[in-house]
C-alpha cells in the first residue's frame, strides 16, 4: 500500500510539472500573438470638430483662477470626471508624458460640475490645478459624449487627433496619428498594410 501511495504521488507531481510547462508555453504564445496584433488606436468619432479644424477660442479658467487659451501652444486636452474609474487609470500615463515632453507639450484636464469636487479630486490625485479647467461649453464644442476623451492640439491651434481613450496605447496612438498626418490609426490601417510602431514625440519635435 505504501508503494502504491508513493507511485501515485510521483504521478501527481509529474502532472503538476507538465501543467506548469503547458502554462508557460501558453503564456509565451499569448505574448507573441500580442506583438503581432496591429495597434488599436483611440476610437475616433465623427462628432465635434474634425481633424484640421481650429480649436474654439473660449474664455477658460483653471481651478486656481488663471485664464487659459487652448490654441496658445501644443496641447493634449483630456476630458475626465472624478467618478470615472478608467480616467483615473490613465492619469499616470498623462503625468509621464507631461514630464517627458514638458518643453513641447502641455497637458490640460477638462471637465464640468462642482468646483469643490474637482478641487478635492485634483488635490487627492496631485493634479496641476493651473491646467485643470471646468467648462460645460468646452465639452459641448468638442461634442464629448463618452469619457475618457482626448484631443491633441498642434502648435498652430488645430485639432491634430482625437478620440475615446481607454488605455495608454490609445493615448499614444493620438501622437502617432499626428506623426503620420492621418485622422486616426484606424484610417491609416485602412490605407496601408504597414503596421506603425507607436511612439511618443520627442522634445523639440515639429508641431
């Protein structure tokens, strides 16, 4: 009986090791498949301003009371809400982009609603109040229907790319669309079989 128990334990460990090897192999195959999949860009919408349109000149005021002009410099305009969990997951990506591209790009957060709620949210998430605007009209002009939503504005004050952004890759695809001079990555993939390598613009890059 002891011998039978020993044999069953050996067989069990062999099965455990085999299952472990299968799991490793599957994980590797999933990684390879992910690398081969074409990048999925931000979900471009037909609503609101088109790519190439001038951004509206609105009287915008930041949470700290300063005036802000969208067309003044190259800007990534990010529409968010304190109650949007997906928006929160993208904030670290925005902060990283802001650090890396400080000389050529600014990040502007936009929303509407209760100023105290947004001030508290900005404080908790350590967001820059001088680049956080509340404007219902701004969202209406861009016809933002779903959050999070982002608009990349070039140095000439025109819409360079836009779309619903749910991931870091979606954010980065806006910069790639600007570099490729297309409205969206989806449009680019429809025009060519080439799969673009997503990359953020470097400081000093052309607007």
